[in-house]
């Protein structure tokens, strides 16, 4: 039996841990496009928070995450489908710190312990439902790893806001 039915289920399970960590603090969810969006929408089903997506691009230097500082203030919770190598999570932390965000948290359904130590240095808090000893493909943790493309992610966010 796998830990999560799909990405939204990962988000719903993550919402429980996130509620305790936020403890009434106003926060903003910042899902990494595209697969962070279904996880974030799973979170908002249990914990109504505003959502502003983070766009990623792949460059010669690696993954870059663009953060729009005017929308990202206070406590920002970066959401993704999980951590494998941590590349996107590290890029998101750097972009948000450079944008001047006060408090940056990472919330993912899966984060292997080997990546956790490094990410804990970059984020004010790392919240994960499961922290396996070894890194595996994220598909290993989901019954249906229902990935989407960026256009579908933005459509779902549009449907969510209306």
C-alpha cells in the first residue's frame, strides 16, 4: 500500500501537519508549477489559504524559480509533489529569500532524510508527511502519480479562485 492515492491526497494529508505548524499564522501557499498545484489544492480543501504559484525554468545552471515579490510577503509555504534531489526546493528557497520573504516553509508529502538536512538549512521549517530513509522516485509513493502540465495547473488554479 502506497502512502498517497494521488497528489491531492498528499496535500490533504499534508494539511494536518501544516495546520499545527502554522498555528494561526497568516500564510500564503506557493506551489511550484506544475505538480505543486494539485498538492496545494488538496491543502486548501482542508486549510483555506491564498495560492500564488511559482514558475520554474530549466537553465544551463539548473532549475530557476521566479518569485514575484509584490505578492509574496510574510509567511510563504512552498508546496511541491515531493522532494527527490531537492533541486527545485533549493531554487525556490533562494528565490524567495532574494525576494525578501520574512518566513519561508517547505511543505511536501515526501522528503527523504538525506535531503532533509540540507533543506532545513534553507527553510525556516520543513513539513513532510513521510521522510523515508532513502530516496526513491516520487511515483513510488503514489497510487496514481497524476502529473499535469503548466497549462492544466494554471487552469485548475483559475477554477479554484472563482
